C-alpha cells in the first residue's frame, strides 16, 4: 500500500539507491541503511512495515539483523541477496521464523 514505510538494507550503494528510488516513486516512504548496525538503529526510529534485507553486509550480517528485528517485531522481512550457499539461505529463513 502506498505511504507505508519500507526499510531497505544493502551495502551495495547502487542497489540501495535503485530500490529506495523505485519505492519512493511508487509512493512508499523509505529509509535506507548500508550496514547492519545502522539498519537496527533505523528500524527502531523509522518503525517500518516492511524490511528488504541483504544477507551479507559489514558490521553485522543480515541474518543477525533479522534475528534482532524478529525478537521484537513480526514485521515482514524480504531477503534480497546474491547468496548461493543453501546453508546460508536456510539459516536466514530460520532466523525469520520460516
């Protein structure tokens, strides 16, 4: 729904910019973060209704961000990552509660 808040987390500036721009242009309120620590701080402040989350990031992995978000919220989390390792994918899904 337009106007809802979406937190986009990715350490690749081009991906982060493209996603936030596309979502902004579609009427969503977005906030971006390029590392896990910033993502958690932004999550607390911005209180998004959806999180788009990369798995491999500096300072804190996307899986750890997911675990911490999940410990306090049931907000939907969409993983966006180039990870090919099945074990990492399974770990991420388990962290999300899936």
